C-alpha cells in the first residue's frame, strides 16, 4: 500500500481496533498471477502475541485451493466519502476521496479437525451474534457436523500489516471543519462515521 507520511496510522493497536470494528473484509489470493477474491466476515484475534484472522469459505469456492501455498491480502476498508473542492479555500482545487483502509498479509492454514472447525464457528458466533449462542448450543452434533462439512475454515497469521487514514490531514482546520459539517449532515451512516474520524484528528 502506498502510504504518504501524513496519512499513516498512529499505532498497530489502532489498526487492529479498526479491523475489529469493520471486520467484513475482502481476501485476495493469486492463482497463476490472476487475483481471486472473496468477501468474508473475519474474527480478529490478537490475544496471544500474534495477529490471527479466521473465517471460512463455502466448500465450492476455488480460492480454497490457493490460500495455503500463496500469500493472501485481506483488505479492511470503511468508512469513506467523496470530498468536493467546494470545501477548500483555494478556488483551483481538485476533488478527492477520504477513507480508511488496513491491508493484512499472510499465508492461511486450513482447519481440518471437526472439533476445531466448530470452535472456529463458535468464535464467530460469540463475536457477531452472541444472542444466538444459546440456540446454537442446543443444536445436535449431527446438525453441526453436517454444517461444517459445507465450509472450509482457515486461520491466517498476519506477517505484514499496513494502514492508511486519508482524512484531509493536508487541509487547513477551517477546511476540515467544513468537510466535517457537510458529512455530519449526510443521511449516510458511512459518511457520518467518517466525519467522526476526521473530527478526532
């Protein structure tokens, strides 16, 4: 990722917190120099001195054939918004886009043990839908094992983590205030979320 100095994240924990907040991401793996991509929800675990991303594919997804032999890129991005030049004091200005993105690189390892696959699913349930856990616990082992036969679970240990926050840091305080005021009035929650990040600079 090309990251101008003024748009760098402050710290690794800040990147990880962003990934946990916007955890529906795109995993990209090359096959014979052709990128293959899938959008997946991820569970992000940084509790054991390393950063591990886990998720699962549908068993028919061809990307499962390449993730162990090749480095994958997982892209976490959101929120973002178009920024009009009307907010700038200089008349001859160009439009741009403000956004936040984190890129995580690593090789994935497929989880094959049935019990381990169930544990991976339970981590996802506890993170995304804890209210469903009681119902999940009441399901039969036969149903659970039938479900996991239809997925390919994996863990990816992150070997390189890059991030960028492009939030009009190169603009004046007055210009950023104009941008924030505009985004806060938007009906889009994505744009109002971006306004909060700009205001927190």
